[in-house]
């Protein structure tokens, strides 16, 4: 027969720590530190350091590690032990980005969830303007902290709301300069010619409210929203590591919530390489003072069939080496 000696000291505690109103959440997946991911750990450090340095209100930081390599897990564990990460989750297997969202949205203790991929840089004061939009528009579901041109189909509820709301004006036209569009598109590794074609074939959609302009749409790489809204669309199907992220956009839209972007740059996508020094200067009025210039690649590997072959070899090698880990 077992015997308990004494009483659990926790029973005498009169209070416990309360969560901050905002849970900042980051999902990390860096399976190894070579090839495509050779600079990803440094990019992750820049992401987290920008949160620690530039967040202007109380928050708890939650990091969901989606089966990264030991070097990444060690870095995150050190940050957690130093008190810089309040909630740290290690997944044994990669459950996909949507699977990570299911956990994060279900577990986040705050009223608001401010989500970012691990390659997002946060400029000073990034959080308040996005929270203010949520408070200004109770119907808002997702707010992204940079101006973007996004497909209208994922924000049809926002367009309908703008058309039906007397104090809001719906605007269509060209408000986002090419330099600002390309500033983000280049970080995705996109082809400039294709990006230019998309830019020229699609018009910006904005809403004007009391003199303030907001771009219609939001992005799944960075957004802020109410936890209750995200929980209302769970679970998000997760069958692949990536590729199903639009399901969140579709679910938020289908529920009738607004999807909006700020007109100024508060966040920016870095991609898988450490950006140049000028990247970290806080953009002013959508960053027009520093247009991004990219030199077209030349030489043997600019031949498309060879590039496709090399990409196939790379993808196949990754599958063989890491798919079952």
C-alpha cells in the first residue's frame, strides 16, 4: 500500500502567473544546416531577436519546433532557459505547417495570436498597429503587417463588407508601387518577369476608412488575429508539410471575417538567406526609399531544362535523406 508524506506545497500558493494578452507564435522547421537551409538558423535568430527587441507591448512567446535538427533545438532550448521563450514545444515529427497551427491556435493562452514564420523580420513597433486594426474592426479575422497584392478570391467577404458598409469606401486601382511589390516578391525566390506579369494583370483592392487606407487581403506567413477566430476554423487539414496553407485563408474568408493588410511595412519576409544590411532599416511609407534591385542570373544554370534537372536531383536527394526522419 502506497503512502503519501505531507501535502503538496503548491496547495498553499494563492495565485499563479497570468498569460499576456498577446501570444506571439513562431513555427520553425530547419531539418539540417546545409544546402537550402545553410543560413536558416541565422535567419531564425534574426526573427526571434527582432521580436525580443521590437515588440512594444506585453506578450508571451510560443515557439513550435516542427522536428528541426539538434543545432536548432539546442538554440531554442537555451533561449527558453534564459526566459526569452515562454512556451517551447518540440514535435518528434514534422506535422506540417497546418498541423502546427492546429496546436498553436488551440494552446495559445492569449486573447490575440500574432503568428510569424521563422523567416520574418519584425520592425520596431510592429505589433500595436495590427492590434489597433483588430480593435477598430471587430469583424477582422487576419491582419498582415505589410502592404500586399493578393488574390481577391480569398477575401471576398472583405470586399462584400466594404461594399455594404456606409463609412467604408472600396477602392480599386494601382496604389502599391512596383518597387514595393517586388520588395516582397523577390524574397520568395520568384522570377521577376512572372512577378511583373502578375503585378500588371491584377489591380490593388483597398478599403478607405476615416482617411486610413488598408489593403484587402492577408498572408499566412505573418498575421495577427483573435484566438477565438482561429479556433473557430480548427482543425485545419494537414496532409503535407506545406501546400495547404491556403486552407486557413479560405476558412477565415468563408466565416465572413475580414482579411486586411497595413499600408506601411511593419514586418518583412527574409527568405532562406541573411538579408543585406540595408534590409534592417525601418521602411518609411511602404519602403519606397530603397527599391530592391536584383541582377538576373547568367551562365549555364540559367538554361531552364538544366535548372529543372538540378531541382529534381535536389528534391530527390532531400527525400531519400530526410523524409523518414
